[in-house]
C-alpha cells in the first residue's frame, strides 16, 4: 500500500482528552491522546477523537488542532460518571458514534482505542466498518490487582481485557514490561504487540529560572520535592510521606494533583502527615493546568514517583524535560531512562527508607545538571513517537490489504 493520508478514529470513551490531568479519570492518557492526535494532524492525517459527552456546555465537535476534531457522543446522562457506570452505556455510545459518522459521510481507515472501555466499542466498530483495530490499554487490571494484593478492579474489566487481547488486531505497549505482562498474564501473542513509548512535549516542558517560578507560585526557597499525579493508594503517597518523616533539615513536599473526587483521600493524607509530624512540610495544591505544572517542575529540586504501578510514567519525562531529576521505583519507563546519580535515583521498590535515602541525596547533597537531564528526553519527542505510530498504522493496513487480496 502506498503511503497516503489516513482517516483515523481515535476512541477515548471514558476520559475527555481535554480534562485537566490529576483528577479521578484524567492523567497521562489524556495527555497522550491530545499530543498524539496533534502530532498525527501535523503530519497531515485526519484524526477524529471520540469521547462520551459529559458536560452540556460542550459542542458536538470542536477542533483540537489542524486536522484534529474532538467529537462528543451522547451516551447516557450528559454528566461525569464512574468508569463502570459508563460500561452500561457502551451500546448507546457505539450507536451514537455510527450515527454521527454516517451523517458526516466519513470512512475511516482504522480505529485506535485507548483503555479497555474504549476498546470494547472499538471492537464492535472495527467489525462493522471492516477496518483494523489497535488498542493501547494504558493500565492493566490484572497488574493492578496483583500489586495491591486485592481485587482493585472487578472481574468485568479483567474478562473484557482478556477478550480484547485476543480479538484486536494489534496492541501498542508503552514499555517492555507491559509487553511481558500482556504475554504472561493475558497470554497475548508476542507478534501482536508493538512497544512504542509515550512522548513529552519539549516545547511546553522546558527549563526556566527556579527563583522566578518560586516567586510566581509564592513558594519558599527551601529545597522542594515534587509529587505529581492522582491521589490514590496505587500512587504510593503513604510511603512517600513516611520517607519525608525520616528526613532532617529544611525541606518541603509539594503534592500536585487530585480533584473533588479525591477529597477523602486528601483528607486522609493530611491526617497522616499530622501523625508523622510533617504537616508543616507537606503542601497540597490540587490539579493544575500543564502551563502551571511546568513551573512546579522547575521549582522542585527533585520529582518523586513512589507508585506501585505505572504503565509508563509520563511525569518522569515531563520532569526531566524541565531539567529536574527523578526518584522512582522500577515502574514504567523509569528503568529505561533513569541513571542513578546522573539524572535521578532508581530504587528497587518504593519503600520509605529507600526513598528517603534518595531524597536526602538530591535535596541536600547533589548538584544537578539541568541541561544533561533534559537531554535524556530527546528520543521521546512526540514527533518521534508519532512517526513510530504512523509506521505501525501503515504496516497493519498493508497486512489487511494483503489479506483481502
């Protein structure tokens, strides 16, 4: 098949790509979808991003970028709802999407679904349209349940993921670890999985003056550790707070993330800080826009990722693009990009004593080289990532064409 302009249906049912990262259903996946769609649009492809209508103020569709539209499909009440609640409206979402497609007279070359809910819809539509279907899971239920030693995600999700693994045409995994998990836990075929990392917007995340952003954000000049992400137990904040309690000296922990749905968890973490005697050192800021987030990265001496599980860990790339070193367990992309003592600290797991040791080093003892730290993110530009995704698209279409012929 000759290289040509593609029409791509990108499905993100449960999480609006414009949602602010750090909330209940918003995070790295939102950033990934927006950045990938824009990068594909820049190449010249036509991308329609489909999501469920959750706000009555949203237009039916809007441009995200040249060649990229965000389309809201009504499926169930037009309001925020939990992921499992949205499962009940999958059929309505598929019907609404197909009605919109017919009204526009669009023919898509392929479907790229994100997360298991979207992939359920994608499987139905790919058979209806007779086009290839790719999936990126972003997180895997069996991995989360294994790590938390509890049924964090219900059997409904696990069964759905198992079916998707075997029915879809191709799976994109963000790391080699994710590919291994798909093979060992879901019995996925190795040749159906392509490992392509997530990317980072190096124009948005850049190095700037620490003193200037401290003044803008009204922060003290004390050495600062930064946590960015949702407030949930899987992110390992309990261990991070315990690690901070082991440190002596003037420092602060800035916690950026969380929304109205995580008020209970935020309250619990605040109480824990009080019991540990570090409430004066821990500052909670809630979710912020990415244009503000870059300032927090630059204000910090080190960013810390204490998670039990990250499918990739885009925070790691964002921090390093701002020249800020990262402390992390061996999750997501961390083992591939962190060089201990050079651009951060890679610990065997997220235990408080290990985290405290690395925090002590990067807050009080080491001088970082922001330019060298940023340099490690060069190969993760969205231009590079989108080119790899585009190559997979064409390969899959070539296989499809050969099969038809």
